[in-house]
């Protein structure tokens, strides 16, 4: 991206100020330093462009789905231990990518789910570490 398109995106993202209005009273305006404007039709596209270089960093066998402001990662394997290893490696790679690009992962918006046809695997618990925060299923 360069030229006029780059200038337009920069003007869209930089020097954005917001304020809160509650019961007719306005707060002081504050400068937004991170992220894209919520509710803008352009924001999901910018997010997808931003996150696009993460996908090649994920291990082989891991599947992904990108959507407006998020990423789903899953593994389909015959043996659950292989799926666990793939997902944990993916989580490590995502954390490394996030650290590189100064992205804070939100463990509260992250979850793990195990789908299996095996009765012996149903009792297992999935533990996934994101930014040193532990997520359980």
C-alpha cells in the first residue's frame, strides 16, 4: 500500500480523538493510540490486512478462519495428542507474533473447546496459555 491510499489510511487512523457522553455531559477528548475505529466498515479490512502475516507462521495441519476482528484456530486429527501439540504450537506462534507487533491478546475473549467422538478423550481438559494467562475449557 502506498501513495494516496496510504495517505488516506493514515488520515483515517492517526490523531483520532474520542469522548464519552453520558446523561448529556461530555468527557474530555482523548487521543486513541491503538486499534482501528469500532463500527467503521473499513476497520475489519484493515484488521485482516494487519493479521495476514500471522497465518503462515502457524504450524502445518492447523486450520484457521479470519473474521471481522478475530481469528479461529483449530486442528482435526485422528490422535488427540497430535491436535494438542498443533494447537499449543499455534498458541505459542500467535503469542510471539503478538509480542512482535505489540498486540495484546485478550484471554477473556479466547476459549478452547474439544470436540471428539472418543469417550476416553471427553474427560480431558484443555489448557492454553496466551500472554502468560491460562485459559481452561
